[in-house]
C-alpha cells in the first residue's frame, strides 16, 4: 500500500480577525423553502459552498429555541455536503431514500464544503487554497458573516452548535474561537452555544502512541510489530516536540502503513473490521457518492459551475495542510472552556484512528480548572428507548461533557444512530420530542 493512498484515505490565536471585503454570494432555494444553498466568495477567486436544511420537525417551545447544527467534515478535504449529508446525518441516504435517523429530527442542518477546494467549493485559476487551520477558520468566519448578514437563513438568533468529525474537530475549535472574536468585534451576529467533537484528531501524538498497545491487546498485531509501532510513535513524539510537523506527517503515514501491512489490512475506522469490510470508506466505495454528487445533485442545485467537479480539488486541499496536520489543538479546547463555551467530546468505542484511549489521554492534558472534578465524576449509563442493552456512558462537569458510544467506530452517527440522536438532543437542548 502506497503512502499516497494512506495519506488520501485517512482524513479524507489568529493572525487576523478582519473579514475580507470581497464577499459576493449566490443563493438558491427549493420551491417549498425547506432547503437553501449557495456560494460565498471568501477571498479573490476562492468560493465556498454551503447547504442548509430546515427541519420539518421544528416546534416552538417557548424557552427552548430550535437549534441549528453546523456540520464540519474531516480530511482535510472531506465534503460535508457529500459524506456528512448523504452517508451520515442528512435527510436522504446514498440512494436518495429517507434516512430514519437524520439529525433533522432535532435541528436544522448546515453543511459547508470546508476548506476551499473541498466538495463543490473551488478555487479559480490564480486563486489560493487555505494554508492551514487558521486560514480555513477565517474563510469560514467570512462565509458565516455573509450567510447570516440579512438573517435570510435564520442564523442570527438560532442557537448554533458546531458538530465535527475527524479532522473537522480541529476546524471546529479554531472556527469557534474565530467566531467569538468576530462577535466581540461587532463583525458578526451569531448565537454560538457549543462545540461537539466526534472522534476528532485533536492530539495526533496521543492517538499514534495509543495504536500499538491497543492493537496488541486485541491480538491484531504481534510483539515485533508492537515494538516497531512504538518506535515510530516515539519518533513522532520527538518530531512534534521539535516542531517538525511535516516530518511528523510523513512518520504518521509510515506508522499507518506498518500497521495496515502487519495486521492484514485492519480498518483504521473500526478495528473490529478489515479494510474491505468498511461500509463507508472501503477502497472503491466512493464511486456511488461521486456519481450522485456529480450527477443528480449537481443538476438539482443548478448553481455549480459546469467546470467544477465535486471533489475535483480535494487532493490538493490536503497538501496545504501537511504542516498543520499533526499539530495538536488542545490549547484551543482549553480556551473555549475558559470562555464558558459548552464543549462535548464523543468517541466510538472501536475507532482506531481517533481511539478512545488517545482521546482520554489528551483530555487529561487540559489545563481547565474543572478537569480534576470532571475526571472524578461517575458515569451515567446510556440506553436507547426501551432497550436494556448498554449503549454507552456519559459524564459532565460544568461545560465539559464526554460520551463513550459502545459498538461505534469512527462514524458514530452511522454505527449507533439511536443513542446518537439522543445525544444530539441533549447537547442542543432541542425542543423536539
């Protein structure tokens, strides 16, 4: 397996807080008004695509306002309007059939193809891709300022929750801080209520260090591979300490290749499966989604330029994040907690790439003053409906919340939809019954 394949597969403080003045936007709305989508030019020749779904389950409950969820996909280069929408939480599945577990039951959904170059977002000839998390956050802040400017999509007053998956977690925390600063500066009117980090790549050092011991305990690798894995993990640790972030990205790729080769192609998104068994990201599985997005969906949306192909620039996106890919974003979580923003972390039990062991390790590095009390809190068991089977656990202290989701891999909404919907309702305080 080539390093190029591994790089593409795995995750398919601001210098400035001023918003760019080049914003131009194109919007379109469905006939029944339940969907709205459009482009915002966030920088010269750099265009970001967004897609909003209004929930048919919306209710007015007085003290509880109907929430909006902004979904951020991973990658960098994974499309929220594609993967998150049609494979995970949107109203329709890949076959354009209704999804029983859509998050629209609890909130309105806003998908954005972030960063520029992802999905339907694109850069014209002579334009520039975002170079790292900070620039991506500024672009997203520019987009949200434009989309919410006239409150045509109802973002100004609705409680906004940023939900993220995989590398999207790093986008989420940098974006949340950018939004807070823009709000404080009077450049943006939004009601940011919380950030939810699902199996998020927040501390690559802790995740890569967890892989070898975890897989050895599961009998998926032997002692020889464990020793080789630990050596590479220590190499990554030293490279990060010396701020050799691009070198660490190469070492990460080497470590993944080592494990995949010596575990008979283990699935990094669910360590109970082989790579070919992955229902979402198995090799060659993207053809159906690609055909859908470049066929019926592109035709429906009607505003995608003819020369723009969904996912056509995604490979280029990752190359501009190689320097940021292995950087931790723990300090940003600390800053959000200190500012009183609700931070929820949820993890699928059988995910390897962002293992629960690694997530617990980086949580323990937080400087937040409530951490010790949080750690000592007892967990509450999670069930689903009338079922007696344990579906997970949760605990909270002040504005930090953690969910352990049993039986789920990297894609928690797909693997455990029922308990995930309950979690979404609790996080957003949705008035949905």
